[in-house]
C-alpha cells in the first residue's frame, strides 16, 4: 500500500520509457549480475519506486541503479537523500557503514514490514500477544511501556522455542498465521521500547530476528514462499543493524534453502557462501557443515556435480569435528539423519536417483521420532527417489509410511512431494503395491481438500 503523502518518482518513471515494469525489472536484475550484485527486483518493486513509496533504495539497489545509468546521482534518479528518509532502518544505515546485500529487501521495505507487524501503538499491548495459541509467553501488562527488560526479552525467546517445538512435531501449515502474532509483538517491542541495558538490547534484536526466521520457515514449509522471503529478509536486516553474525548466518542459511526450493540455485549458492563467511568466526563446525550442504544443494540445482561433491566433502569434514558449545540453539535438528537427507536432495537434483534413495533410506532409519515432520519429509524424499529410480513397489511402501504421518503433520511441502511421486507412479498402477498406494493416496488427498 502506498504511504499517505507519497510523491511519485517521475524521473525514475521517465527512465523506464516504453518498457513494462516487468521488463524494466528484468533489466535491473541483469545489470545487478554484471556487477556481482543479487537483487530480486520485480514489477511490484518498480511500482513502489515510481509511486514514491520507496524514497531511497538500499545500498545494493543504489549500486545497480548507478551502474545502469552512469553519470547520474540518486537525486537525478528521483530519490531523496538517505539521511532524510524517515524510519529506524534509515537511521541505522546512517549510523552503520554500508554492507553488500543479497536481498531485494530495502531499508524502506523493513519499515513497511514493521508497520504491518505493529499490533498497537504501545509496547504494553504488543507484549500481551507474545503467546501461541492458549499459552502465554509474556505477562499481559508491563510496568513501563517505554522500558524493555528481562521479562520482555524472555517472552520473545520463549516464543521462538515454542514455535520450533510445535513445528518439529506438526509442520508449518497450521502454525503460520498463529505465529505471526508474537512476531508482530516482538517488533513492536523492538521499535517502541528502550532496553534497560546493552545486553538486553542485543538479546532483543537476536530474539526478534530468530522469531522472523522461525515464522519465515513456517511460511516456507506451508508453501507461502513470498512471505518466507520477506521474513528472512527482515531477519537479515535485523542482524545487520545489530551486528549479529550468528543471526546473519542463520538468515542466509534459510534464504539459501528457500532459493533452492523456488528454483533459484545461483542465489542459493551465493546465500550459502555469504552465510559461511558470517559463520566462520563463530566457532561452530556444525553450522559450517550445514551451510556447506546448503551450497551443495544450490550447486546441484545448477548441475555442477563437481562443485556439489566438493561442498559435500567440506560438510563431512566440518560435521566430523563434532558438536561444540558454540552451536546455535536452532540447530537441534541437524544430526546425522539431516546430513543424509540433504545429500539425498543433492543427488536427486543431479538425477542420480538410486544414490539419492540410499541416502534418504539412511535418513529415515536414523531420524529421531521426536522430529515427526522431518520423518515424514525424509520418507517423502525416499518415495520420490525410489519412484524415479524405477523401484515402484518400494516407492509405494515408503509412500504408505508418509501417509501414516499426515494425520499429525500438516506441511504443504511434504504433500507436494508426495503428489509428485504419485504422479510418477501412475503408469505402474498395475503393480499391486502401487495400485493400493495410489488408491489410499487419492482418498487422503480428497479428504484434505474437502
């Protein structure tokens, strides 16, 4: 929605000429690649610039625009001086040196997101929403809405843990809308309150960023990819404002995963590499292993078998160094089973179905039953790999195991994988095991849509 009082950027509109907004956005992306930048510019972004909603681009877009129109300044392009742009994100950029950005997220977009997240004009009312379902994660009344202390930060951190726990058990579909309430509340605290001390402020930034990633993951798992992208971008912006390398590494890790899942393998590689740079000084080999596997997934999507194998090799070396105290709390899922699963996905992307199935089978055997959603995911991957490898009866057996879990797990991502596998198996419906699976799958799919 265009902000009240926004002044259209006519200079920028003239530069677009006769090209459509979509064509111009494509030209922006091409120019970005020419200088090694990565921006996800689309027609909507161009429209927001031309309407005046985006008064000054972030540093990545600035570099791209000045490359596209050499000899011009931002003022020539119709933008306002950075220091005059209102909002906390603009103040942060004035206080902090510019850093290369991977995302389409702009300082102005962060402010728009925060306005959406605000549930009220006071920290008191926002803190009252820091709960999930019927469980309160914060006291309903704060002693001073302008002060943020241990109780408020603890509420944010508790909301993060609760969301992760429920996601591990049930998947993202039923949780996403509910989880958005504590996220709005966390950013209301961040924007409206004043932390009592620096350590509290750091924890609040980290907690809000981790909450944005958790909610983004729920959107990701439930197929709301644009929502996920926005949440991950918000987490990255929060990390950079706070100078939090651990949060930055986590945001890049999830961004890489999302890019791979949405058919942008080159962006997946770049995000994973950026995450590895952020994670290098943190002292967590397991985090580096996961980021190397994210890179491997992106390289597999590019068809780069050699690069994929090298990244997998680095992941094994780092994973073999064992757990450390510095391992992030959110990485509890990253065990040997996940190591196998991510390799299965790499080989699957490269078309080596039998090898992928071997890794997926090991993943299902190694997985802790506590991670119900991931167990269903691993079995769905196994079903797909076996189906593509021509092992129809085995695929059907694995598919039945996925169906056994779908009454407890609600994940659009898993259902989509199973639907693809069923489609591959249709020509083999004459095989008794396959016919039984397809009949049961059709019944479950019909029930899910009724």
